[in-house]
C-alpha cells in the first residue's frame, strides 16, 4: 500500500520552484513528487520525464499550463532526479509502468477532474505503454518525442536483452548527446550543469525501452484515448520513424492527432524560438478541442 513519506533532499536547482512531496510505491521505493498547484484549477496535468533527467526540468512548461488554468504535477522516476536508487536501474521490468499508475491514481484522487497525461521521450514511452495496457485511462494523452524506436542497431538491442538477464543493473553510459537536445544554447548548458540529471542506463532499463517501444507500435491500433503526438523530425536521440510507424498503426483508432516539426530537435518544449512557440501553439489548439473536465 503506497503512502506519503518525508525524506531528505538536496537543494532544488534555481529553475525549479515546485512544491516537493514524496510518495512510496508498493515495493517501498519512494518517489519525489513536484507540484505546481492552483487554488481552483480547471484541469490538471501529470508530466512524465525522459531518461537521465527529472521532473524539475519542466518548470517552464508547468508555468505555461498554470497560465491556462491547469494544476501540474511531475515526478522523478525511480533512479532519477531526487528519487533514490541506483541511477537508471529497475528492480522489475515493469517498475516504471507500475510507478506511473500509482502516481497518476494518487494525483487523480486529489483533483476535481482526471489529469491529462503528458510524457516526453522515455516518459512518452512509459505513458503510451501504460495507456495501451489499460493501467491508466486519462481523458487525453500528449506524447512528445516518445522513445518508440531507437537509433541502436539490432545487434545492440539483442545484446541488451542478453545482458538484462545476466547483469541487469550493470551501469552503462547512456550516450545521449546533450548538444542535440535543443537549438537553444542555454537549454543545453543548463542540462549539462544540472546536478540532478545523470548519464547512466542499465541493461534492464535499455531492454525495457527497446521492447516496450516495439510493443507500443504493434498495439497502436488499440489506442482508446484522444492523443496528440508531437514529433521532432530532426531528432538525433530517438528515431522519429518510430512515431511515424505508431501514427500509421493508430490511424484507424480515430484517436490520434500527429504534428511533425521538420527542423526541431528532441526537446520540443525547450526549443529555441520560434520553434517552441510553434509547438505550444499546436498543443494549445489541440487542448482547446478536448473536454479535459469530463471523466474518462
């Protein structure tokens, strides 16, 4: 049974003005929750971050949602940010999915309306898989540069599967190129200097990412909630062909809206202008057509 806990934490980076609390998962793992609340919200959003980063990096996006009447929560996935545990490691292959369901249900219980779910990169993969599995049923889903397909070779994917059985939590460098996050130099510099981000991955987590991404594409026709898929066509960190395959498979569901940005890098919400404003304009337009106050 999950419960809220208090835990010590390092100083918050200057850009993160969220309210911090903690939630314990069923296996005893505490996760750091970050809230940007409103007194009388018209809606709510739960944000799921990507590999190696943390929920505090979504301060600017949270402020954008706050200005539009949405309370916002993010959380640091296990092995990330303030949440304790070996960096980039999992105890079980479905830990991130179980964690999302627990955090989502906890947040939904505190809000007048069910929260929108927004996932970026690995977080987009986790959000998509949790929705397709029926673990959570948000009123709407936003996927930003989801990690549905990797640039890694089939040989490396097979090696990750083998190592996940032999040495599942062996620490390995994740190899993410920070210079390809955004065209905005300040975003890249802040990421590199962020004491809460890390550059590690383990075979079990890599294997989860590779195989859950393929499963999301395979099952995309079963998409059952309104979904906005935002794709960076110049993404060097995840292969955007995975999003294209997902979009083709999900077309028959009638639930998917896809927007492609041909020159933008991976972190669409942190891109240089005018790219960022173009992304947010598409998000605002799509949100305006959703009834997020309705029960799922």
